[in-house]
C-alpha cells in the first residue's frame, strides 16, 4: 500500500516568527499521528527556523522551488545543495503558479527535477489544467504534455523516487474543488500514463497527490479514491487546526 503524503505549501506567507508559532502548534496537534508522511513547505526565508523547530520530529521539511545549477552567477536562485544543507528533504517543482507567473516550462521543470534527484531530495512534481483547458475537454492532453515533458529521460528507478501532484488550476485558491470522482479520473489517467512511460511496478508505487482547495471537509472523500495518495494543501495549511485535520483525515482511511 502506498503511504499517504500530505504536504503544506505555505506559498508567500509567514514570517520566520510566524512560521515557528505555526510549527509549534502543528507539533502539538500531530504528536500521536502516524502512518502519514507530513511535509511543510515554507518560503525560503523560513527554512532555517522551521528546520530547527522540526528537529527530533517526524514532520519533514520541503522547499517551494529550486534552481537546476549547484552554484554560479544566478542572482536570486537557490540550489539543491543549499536546500539539503538546511535539512530540506522535499521540493515542489513546476507548481502552476510558477508556470503561470514565472513562465516555467516542462523543460525547466525537468532540469529542476534532475537536480533534486541528483542530490537525494524528493521532488513533488505538479501537473494540471486551467479552467479554459478543462472546458475545452483538453484536461488529459495537458496532463499528458506536463507528465511526458517534465519526466522526460527518467529511468523507472528514478521515477519511483518522485511524488506527483495533480492540481486542477481552476480549483486552486478558488474554493472550487474537483469532485472525488473527477479527481480520481485524472489520477487514474496519470497512473495509466506511468505504465506506458515506465512499467506496472513503477506506476503502482508512485504516490499521486491531489491539490486544489483541499479542506478538512473533503479530505476523507478524496482519500477514499483508489489512486489518490495524499494532498498538496495550500490555504488550509496556514492554520494548524485545519492542516492537522487534513492529516488526520488522510490517516483514517490509510
């Protein structure tokens, strides 16, 4: 059975002091929760403080982005070795907001992915369609393009170290959520695509998260679907009670 994974993407929120408060609250809320991988992905400026706050705790630390070179004249960028040195173990790659606002492409996502794998970190690679693409019945075309482009050149062994996140862009921060059946349909499509790209064993082992207005109210129904293995949580990850409830909701049916 694939172990559920719940990751909180804090996006551009929380100063270092605010981050420490939230982490301390989460540690209390989740003290007895097992059977779920929990990841916190704060802004870069919070990583050191959050890393220190998570010492001797099972909650893992993640970053929201990474550059593909290890070092050099790349002002404003952060490398995988830098992240690893801070205790980061997961990295979100290719989030829809990075694609939309910062013009990231499948090619640059693939470069970031390779850098993360090279340094032994776990990538969370995002794929997903926007509203116009869904309304034009292009969902599967977009998912296929994102997956094949972003994962290009990976071996089956490397792919088994990747977490995928399906994020319908039209459901991110809008309050709209894909129904559990809509989400499962796309997750199953991704699973079948991985069979074609790699093999049955790899497809069966890769964890696929759902991301798009995940809340304590919908997590159990989402996680009840056969191919949904967790959630990439945005707004609800910024408050300890709601994020903890999502983690516990994933645990109930794990």
